[in-house]
C-alpha cells in the first residue's frame, strides 16, 4: 500500500514521524514523506523524502503564517501530482498546523483516507508561547481551524489521553474517531551504544525545542554555582532548529557575557541516531517546563528517550508527569528555581547510586508503555482504514 505523510519538520529529528514511517516500511508499505529538506536518507528504500527547501525558523507570528502557507502550497501540489502515479490509500498529516490536513483535499475526493496526527493542541501552545488573552480573536481562529480540521479527517490520532479528552470535550467528534498512540521511543534507534572511554567530565544534557516555556535559563543560571563543586561539569544542549528564536539568542548572549562557553555546549541539531549516542554518555537529563495550560499536559518525547537510555532525569512537577511518575523515578524539583535546580544536580552528582536507582525505576514505565505495543495500535488502525476503503469501492 502506498501512503503519504505530511509534516512541517525535519524527518531525521522527528521521533514520532519516523516511528510511523519506519514501522510502515518494515511491514511492506511504501511511504512518501513530504517534510523539510535535509541531508539525510532513510535506510529503508521504501521510504522517500520529498524536501521543502525553505529553512525553518522561529521568528514572528507573521513569519509562522508565511512559512506555513508556503509549505501548504508545496505539499498540496506534491500530493496531487504524485497521486496520479502513487494512488495513495492513506494520507497521514501531522500538526502543527492541523490545517495541513487540507493539503489532501483533492486526493480525498478520489478515495484516500485522511489521518490527522495531533502532536499538540495548537490553541494551548499559542497561549503558552504568546501569553495572549484566552478570549482573544487569534485563539478563536485557532479553535475554529482545529474544529474543521478534525471534522475533515477520516481518523484522528493524538499523543496522550489528556489531549484526547480535551479534543472530545470541545469539538463535535465521535469518541471512536480519535485514538491515542503514545510517544514511546523506538528501541531500534534508542539502544545500547559504546560509551566514550576515559571520560572525565560530568555531563548534563537537554535535547529539544529551545523556548522560554522549557526554562533552560534556570539551568544555565545555575552553572556558576555548580562549577564551584563540579569543575568538570558540561551542559550539552541540542536544539531542534539552528534558528530557535529570540529566547535562544538571549541564552547564547547570557552564556557569552558570563563566560560560560566552556561549560555550556550548544550543538547543531542532530538526527535521532546521534542523539541516542549522546544520551549514552550523559549523567543527567533535563526536562523542565514553565507552569501553564500547555506545559502541564504535555509528555516530553525526550523524557522517555532519556529513560530508555538509562539516564536519570531532573524534571518539573507538571500535572502530566506527577500523574505518571513517582519521586523514586524522576528527581522532581519542588519549584522551578536556580536554588532547587542547583541542589538537585549536586545531590545526583554526589550520589551515583541514586542516579542508578532513578534510572532503573523510571525504566519500569516502559515495560507497560512501549513502542512495541503502540506500534500494534497504529498498524491496526491503518489496516482498518485500508479495509474500509476497499469495502467502500
């Protein structure tokens, strides 16, 4: 079966998209993924990347709209022209934005089934990013776009049960129309790698989006105090994008002005394979989040990847994480402050046994929540849509 995916992201770095595509390919399907252009080629020849040439940047609201619009036009054209030869049975579209689902408008008329994957709820993300009014006009526009996008889709997938409940509460869709596929790491990528020999530094890592809601400033502002006790400390940051925006620039300037470049290492964006190798040599992982309507309900993909790679994690006490993990699995901060963060790092630095215990206990979560189980759910849904399409012919 030929399947197309549409995602405004770099394929090599997007764990959720890659899990789907590589799983489909392993089960004999051919996948065309319309995504951002990069110097990366999937190992499986049944996966083809169709690259949008514009470099992604986190700039103004106007720029977001402009780049989304150009990608929308590009994806619509590719889907429509390639459908002539490919005859896609399923189009799997990933938000953000969810309006990308309408790139499949023409191919839907010819019988293709449309899956909309809601990685995140866009109205809540907007509020957390711009702290706008809950009743502002932009929020109403986003809620309207979410509504019509969900209705247009044949089936909806989202990342956790809280998101599913949220969409069902505020939109007129049937419960059977939306299912959950959790962000569990693929152990084909996140597996044991050889550790660096004779490593003398103590390494903290953060991988992912660099924006204010993830409060990396707290960790960076703690560095001067931490290196008094840990002179060999290295804090490695791997952003999703080279141009992450104003907050990223602010952090870079702070690092430079306070002469912290020796201790805070900002890397280039990396493929998932390289991220897994870097996690192999990490002593502590960082998953912080500013309290808010969006961050309280998200489940970081990188958190479970760190857990899979046996890295103990310092985390903020969000509603989602407290509901899923105990204090003997994650090292929760009582509050997101430099004082509490400094204390947490020093505690873990001095207590290797505690680091190991946290990592072992956290990994128990993956015995119940893992990609092997989630993959079955996803493939069953895809097969069901395909069979329904055949019956309706």
